[in-house]
């Protein structure tokens, strides 16, 4: 996997993706933080919200209040 290879080379990496079980499994062992996002595309404005994850191989877990 590219992310693991870059980490092994000492590179700092950050990526975002949709919050799914598969993504959480693929990046297990890295820092994963969930955030709320707004979606621009949906015919129903009430459904324009979602969850994303930020995945990093550096730093510490951010404490959300």
C-alpha cells in the first residue's frame, strides 16, 4: 500500500475519505479522526450532511469539544 510505503520512508501523510468501515480497516493503526462535512450535491438540502475521516501518520489525536 502506498500510504504504508510512504510512512516507512519517513514522509508525513494526510488524506481524507468517506467514513466507511472499509476505509477504517484499510488505515487501521494510523490516526483517524471523524469530521462532519456538508455535501454540495443532493436534491434534498436536509441530506447535504455527511461524515468524513482525516487520516494521518503523524501528530497526536485532536480532542474535539
